[in-house]
């Protein structure tokens, strides 16, 4: 049984009812042939994750909505075993690398490398890249953020990143400069009231 918030969560960009200018901007980005790395930021509860899922559905169709919850295992150079929960489809993967603490660099590098090395096109063969969604990038260690920058450059041909965070100030400048930054403001009380009716 699905939670109420998940059951009524907008699934497509057309379903989003507030910040229409931002929705139009997302629609423009999805329709371009050169989809950029994105950095989506804003306060908790503003709808960042919902908008990211809508973008994925717009990019890949219904297949992006068939989600799997998985636990992935990784091993550090010292032999320590790490596990992280991921949500994925055939076209993308979502995770919070900060969940493994100071070993977040390993997770960032390995997940992006794995996604980039498995070439999977959507049913319509329109997009030749997969998407890695990294949540809470503002809580990544500096080491992980530097590794993320290098990994982004190495695999940008067949892997795009959507970085999600609350505080833009805790994301390193070299990382920000490689992404299109999009601010998702919190909805106003009036927008929430209208949407609830």
C-alpha cells in the first residue's frame, strides 16, 4: 500500500501545479539534444525530488517510473565492506552517498563508473546516456566532491548527473561550475492551499 504523498505525487512535468516558470525551464532542458549536468537546490520539502523524477519520466518515458529498491555493496581499498540503498530504473539510479560517511568518495566514483559502462538506451533510442541522481551533495566530503568533479568529466559522454541539495554554499565551486543550477523555492502558503483543494 502506497503512502498518501507517494500516491498523489505528480509524475510528469504537466502535473506540477506551482512554479510554472521553473517547470517550463525544466521542459526546455529536457527537449534539448545536449542535456546538461544539473544542480537542483532549495529548501527541504520544496519538491526537488518530485521535479527530478518528473524530468526522468520526461526523458525516458514510463520506464523511468518502474523503480527498484536495491542494496549495493562496495569494498574499500582496505577491505572494508560498504552498503548503500539505491532506487533505480533501467535508465537511472538515485542514491545518497553521504550515508556511508567518510567513504562517500568510493561510492560516488564506483556508481558513476558502473552506470557509464553499461550502455542502455531507452525504448525510443533517443537518449544515449543514463542519469545518476545524487541526493544531499552538500553533505559530501570535500574529497568526494573533488572525486565527483573528476568522474563527471571522465564519463560525461554517456552519463549525466543530477545533483540535489539544500545548501548551495557547501558545494564546491568547481562542481557548481560544471552544472546548470536550478533553484526550487518552497511553495507559498497560497499555492499549497490551492493545490490541496
